[in-house]
C-alpha cells in the first residue's frame, strides 16, 4: 500500500491506459480521481474500483477547456485539500492528411493532448507547491520519435509533451515536484474500453514477434511504470522520458 491516502488524479481515467492506471493506484490505497470526458466510462471505472473496496471518484472533465480543468482541480481540493500525483493521460489520435482543408483536426489534437497536459499540470502544481512535494507523469508516445503517414498532429503533440516534461521538471524542481514522461509503444487497449465497446483484439504471432520482449504491451505495463516513477524509489528521477515498447523502436527492420 505504497500510496495509502495519497490523492491521485488520472486524466482520461475511464478507458484504455488510464483505466488500468486508476485501478493500480486504487489497489495501493490511493484516493483516485478519474477526470474523464466520457461520463459513462468514468462512472463505470469508478464503480468497478469502489466495488473492489477501494477509493475512486469520478469528475467529468474536458482537459481542452480551461474552466473544466480548473473546476476539476477545485473539486479535488475542496474534498481532499491537496493533490499528490497527477497522471496526464488523456489524449486522442488523428489520421488526417496534410492535404485536407482546414485545421480543425490539428487544433483538436493539440488542444487535448498538449494544451490539456499543460493546463492540468499548471493548476495541480499550485496545490503541490504549497506542500513542497508532488509528482507529475505525462503520457507521451513513441510516436514522438517515429511515425506512420498522416499522423502529424498526434506525433507533434507527443513530441511537445516530452519537451514540456523537461521544462516543467526544471521549473518545478525547486518546489519538490518531480515531472517525468512515459512513451508507450504498441499497447493493446481493446479489452480496457467501456464495457459496451470492449472486445479483446485478435493479436497474431507476427504482432507479438515484432517486439524483442516477445509480446504486445498491455495497459498494466504502463500502470506499473507510473507506480514506480511516483514512488519513493524514483526520488532521484525527474525530467526523464521512459520508453515502454517491448524494444520495438530499437529493432532494426530490413525490407
């Protein structure tokens, strides 16, 4: 119970990686706040956690809207008086072509993935500064370093998160706040979605064999890393990006 009574905010905590991260902290005694825009997913995960005898609270949150972020943090402070750990996990993808008209898709991805990460850190840091301690973990992606076609907005947002991470680490270090990022590779979240959409994907032997670790990743692989990076064992780690991809991005491929 390393996180007994700690106050942990997980954005996008209703589905995917965030779903697993919220459950992992709750299982170690934390008060987990699920800040999620999908109310059904958020309430479902909070209900699952409390049903297991742990503590979880759902707060509807759109991280791209400043007033929504401020409202979420204020509600947390009213109930608990502080924030110990922030997991900036909320994010969306995009596959729009650079040749498409308009900038709506770009603006939406950057608003949620990068602007949202900054705003959540901004308002949570104010509470952390008051007690000279805290931990922020930003979920980036290996797409910050490598890409497929037509993923410009997503890749740019994740690269921005890594740069933002080291900037925040330097800015907030004097206040006892550590800031790190995690870059997941291929993580199969198909079974970690809202119950009406969750369905285990069929993964082939080829899918698994592309990874030197021998398998595709799971949300719990990322949850475990969050627990470590926010624990006392990682007290000397800040401004760092941890790639968790089963070795996929260091594997040479010849076509």
